[in-house]
C-alpha cells in the first residue's frame, strides 16, 4: 500500500511538472464561448493589447504570487491588462469555462481572441515571452506591426 | 521565549507548512506500514488543531517554529494562512475515515484513505503542491449555484 501511494505521488508530481502553469491553446469551438463568457463578466479585451483574466479563490496559495507577477509585468508593459475574478462568486462562468483549479488564466488579445489558457502558477519565462510577444514595451503603438 | 509572532495571524512562514507536510508524510507512511489506526487517529487530531484552532497552534508548525526556524535564518516569504488551513481540513477528513476504517476492522478502507492522505501530504512536501487547496474549487463547483 505504501508502494502504491509512493507511485501515485510520483505520477502526480510528474504530471504537475508537465502541465502545471503551461499555456495551452484553446480547443476548437471553445474560443468564442470563452470570450463571450469573459465579456459577460465585464472583461473588455478591446481596452488593452493583452488581457489576462485570472480566476482565484481565497483558498489558493499560488493565486497571490501570480497576481504579483502580473502586476510586476504591467509596470513595464502598460498595454497589459489584468482582471482578477473571484471564482466562488461566479460559479456559472467557472462551469461554462471548465475552470477546475485556481489560478486559471485566460489570455485574450485586443480583438477578443482567446490566445490560450493556463492552470496553476504560470511559468515565469513562458509568461514573460507571451506578454512580450503581444504587448509593446513603454507607450503602446496603435495598429500595424505584428 | 517564543520567536517573534508574524505581523498578522493570517500569514505564515511558507517553510512551516512545507516542513509540517514532511512530518505528516512520515507519520502516515509509518501508519500505513504498521496498519496502526491509533497513529492515524493521532494524525487526525493534529489536522484538527490546524484546521480549527489555526496553524499557529498546529503541533508540527509549533515544532518547526521553536526548533527549526531559529536555525534557518530570517523569514523570506510569507503566505496566507487560509489555503493551508483548508488543506488541514481535507487531511482531517481522510485521516478520520482512515482511522475509523482501521479501528472498526475495515483495514482496506483504512489503508486507502490513509494512502490518499499520504499522497496529498507528499505532493505538498516534495512538490509544494497543495492538493487540498486545489480541491476547494472542485467542491464548490459541484454544489448547485445559489449565490443570490
């Protein structure tokens, strides 16, 4: 029994290393619904180059660290918007979006397209890369460049 | 002399719960090996103190603060207490089922529940992953929506 428990732990740890915090692309068809649900919560992707919507709960250790990291990124990338949603008071949206864990993050571009989502503490390098790919440093320029 | 208290009762040194998770893992592993319901019941009592009285009074946390923390140097990082406290409650549920299983002559129930508690404690200790905290939203989701 002890062996089984140790094996389960090893599998769990391995799964976490692979999945935790990794940004996944939205599955087909899910994109539109997700954007609609998030806009229903008052999220306005058109206001920023990249909007990160974070679902949090009070019983979530990594949520605070994630929030701090995003706020830190915002300091150098003003085109980044961060919206914190309390998962518990929006359970309908949580179900529609298939949010199972916190923090779960949704990344929306200015057109409201869902770029991806991630669950767990985002990986620092991946998050930075994503932000840098979508948000220009310092004063944001309008339109144009890729 | 007690070491200095945290500025608010709502935050704990991140190393505390992690160290406590190692102790919990060791206790549960021994309980699994020996099939001791009494040991699981003792661990349940430890969980109960942490969950209901707060981590400040949690036995392993106190041991950490008094014996280990002073040797480790200053606190680098604090975390909110609520998630870890909720996890103690989840641990309590598993430990109670485990102890009841062993003590009432259903060793399989005892072993499965104790084993699951061990997995959760080990994941927390080794990977810093709080399974109890993650379960919170899952439990809340399962309940019918009645927020008005």
